């Protein structure tokens, strides 16, 4: 799926739209060190200066969006309630709604203090199965937090047939969460997928040519699947040593995370079983977030917790 409230690229500039949603350096890591900007720009028909100019323009728009959000009434308290601590590493896993260079995660980058590191591993078009295949890369990042927004591409329909069966989506999301927490001790936050406007989806020429479609009911089913998963009281994993290993466990600190509806967050101490219910979460506040794209309508997301 694609994003888009901030989608104002000129219609005559296809390179800008391609560059906005696609980052070849994320999917070509097996070829060795990341290519430089000259090589990446050439893939989009841009010289290094034009490539950098496009990236800077995206960044300016993200900064402006972040500034507008920060100035909104109540934002100071909401930002203060986010659970991320100085020195922590926040990693996003997702599809085009997160890979978008103008996505909610790129805006969040400018709302958090500079000493909180953010890495965007989302890949446009990714299904949950493809994300699971990239688990070693995710674990290599040694995240303290993982923000996961997956499942929308699983339910895209090709000539009316869902791409991934619901049972497989459930199994894969559970495996991705449990394996990540087991390997890294990271705290996991799921975000339910954005809704769609069927009329706009039907009008989008590239979807029509490919025979692609999304149904609101299918996306709601993914959201309900996530919300039906076990919710647990999330605790920070033990602090890391210089080598990245976790030390002895520390005292629990309750953290709740959610999308528009409530969602589960497994314990940072290890993968929870499906029957793990380690406490009743505190009420959650809605905050920020906008789904953007061809036919995408925002549901919103929120994270709350005490530092």
C-alpha cells in the first residue's frame, strides 16, 4: 500500500514518487556495503545533486509536519508520555505506510530527542512473511523497541484472491514478535494497519493494471487479529554491556502501547506464551499518526507510558 496526506510531488516527476517509497539500499544489502548517493541516484535517473535535493526536500516536509504536531494543543504532555529513553534504539518494521520517506515514523524522528536513535527497516510491498525472512537483519540492529506495522499487504487481493491466508498472517506475526524478543530483549509495539477508501483504491491506475484491491473488512480483520493477541505488561529488558549483551534483569517498568485500539506488547524479558497475561494495562491515550496514500485513510496510533 502507499501513503499520502503529504503526497504533493509534481505529477511530472515520477522519480520523486519512486524515491519516496523505494529505498534499494534496504533490499540489496546482500551485495555488500551500501552504495553511495551517486549509485543510488542513478537508479532513479538522478545525478548526486538532484538525489540529495530530493532527500532534503522530504526531510524539510517531515520537519514541518513534526513542528505542526508539536505545536498542537496537548502535544507537550503526549510527547512527554512516550516511553523511549535517551540512548535507546527504536526500529520500525513495516510496509509502504512506514517505508514512505514522509511516513509517521520519519515525522516521529523529528519529535524525539536526538539521543534516541531511530532506524527504519520498513520495505514497500512487504508482507509478514517477507518481514520474517529479514529477522536476522532486525536482530542485528539490537533494538530496544520495535514498532511493527504489518499485515495490510497480506490481505491485498489479486483478482479477488487474498495474497496471504489469515492463519498464516497470524502465525508469522507471532513468530516475528516472539523470535525478535527472544533474540534481542526488545519491547514490541504493534500498530494496526490504516484503513482504506475503496473508491480511491479503485481509481488508482497502478492498482487497476495489476489487478490489486484492498477491502476495508480484510484490514479490520487484521486489526482484530492483533487486538485479540495476548496483551502483557511490558518491562524494559536488562541494560546492555559494551558488547551488546543483556546484563541481569532490572525492576519492571510498566509500559503500554497501542494503535487506535489497544494492542499487545510482549515482555522485554523474553517471548511470552499465548497465555501470558502479566497485568492489566493502564488506559491509553490517542496520539498523532496519519495514514497517507492512494486510498488510505488514517486510523491513528499512540504510545503511552511513564519514563
